[in-house]
């Protein structure tokens, strides 16, 4: 695997064509490459002895999280801090939402505090789109129901781009609870836009077959699906395992976690059989379910790199959507 980046293929566009980041379904390859290129510049900032720039000084970022989150919320808050932005942090627990306040009213009250960017995680698909019709701030989706999670996909793309010369013809398999996964949906759109070949793999009950989650109607025609892990790993460059989302399943979709791991868990044997395979996971990992514990800790697992890249990537998104001129 090459350590060179694909920066030379970055589009010549100077600005994003979108005011908000609601998903990647309608983002062009040029826009995605611009975000990745900008994230690399901010990653250099994070390597400095003082990893902070005054780029968004005077800008206020509100993080509204109506679902529990650790990595994403901390990553956005740290990204805003590294850009010298002021932050307003909101969680559903203990807020006025528990007293009956609507999403619209909550957002409008926060905007009245002169907020410039709103980062929203919400259990309802389409909630970020709803906010764009009611407040003037730029909206960034941090995950909405089973719809999309665009910044997770973008940081995944950045992690892949660090290790391969090009996305053209790159074979990426997304394995696990695809039907319920907003991460899978955003990654499919982003990977396809950049030229990668995508395979979705999991139990038939977890593949995109029905409304309410990822459906075949959502997918580009060239995306392949299979319930055979061996087929998904044949010739694969990157295997992205997904967390089993029991909280989004009305009924059990497989007999047991042990059987799931036996059929779809990635193990040391898979690493031995595919010596160039890169392992990814959006976290949190259920050790012994999606990934064998030794695989989580293997040198070809880049899970912690994904976390590190998340801060730089979210700095890039905040910067680009804020309209700031220079990162300082």
C-alpha cells in the first residue's frame, strides 16, 4: 500500500457548492476532494506544539445532540476549539426538550444567541433538512436516524486516501448491519463519487431490502450485495465493519451474536488470507462480534487513525461552511 495521497487529483473548485452538510448523496467528487485536501492542512495544524489557530474566532458553533454520542460530539467540540470558535453544547437529557419543547423552538432559541453553525444529531431522518427551513445558520448533520452520517464517511475517506494513490477501482467492502447504518449510506455515496467499487455484505436481514433504512432504490446500480463474507473479501482492499445496532432493530435479525461473529466477524484468519487488507470500523467496536479482539489491535486496523482524522476533517467542514478566508 502506498503512503502517497491523492491530493494531486483535487478539483480546482474554490468553494463548496453547498451551504449545509446534510449528506453526501448530492456532493460531487470535486467537493469531497476539497474537504479532504482542507482536512490535511488542518491535520498539520494539529501536529504543531500549539495546535490551535484563530480562524473562527468570533464564530459560534452549537452542537445539538438528541442522541447519545461520545466520539462525534467530542470531535466536533474539539474541532471548534482548535479553530478558536465559541461553542454552545446541548444534550437532550436535562434540556427543555424533556419539558415538551420542539426541535424548531430549541434551534430558534439557540440561533437567537447569534449562532453561526449548528451541528445536529437527531434520531429522526431528515431533521437537519428540517432545520434549514427554519433557521439561518449553516447546518451540519452529525447523523440523523438511519439516513446519513456525512462527516463519519468523510473521515473514513480521508483515512483511506492516506494509504492509497487513488480511489479509482479501489475495492471496498462494507460488512454488517448495512440496512440500519447511516455510516454505510454516506460511505456508499462518497466512495462511489470518487470511483471506488463498493460491496455490501451481511445477513440477508441486514442488507438494504426494505424502507426505513438503506434500500436498493438509494444505491447506485454498480453497488454489489452478498451474504457471503468470502465473496466480499475476495480481491478487497478495504474492509469496513459496522457496529451491530441492536437499538435500531424492532426484532432480532440474526440468531445470536456468536453466530453472527462466526459468519461475518473479521478474524486473524482473514488477515492472514488477505495480507494487504486494511480494516476499518466507525466505532464503538463490539470486540468478538464485528471484529476479533486481536484484529482491533492489529497494525492493519486503522480505527484510531479514523478517530484522529475526525478532528481535522470536522475542522475542515466547520471552516469551509463558515466562509472563513484563511486558517491562520
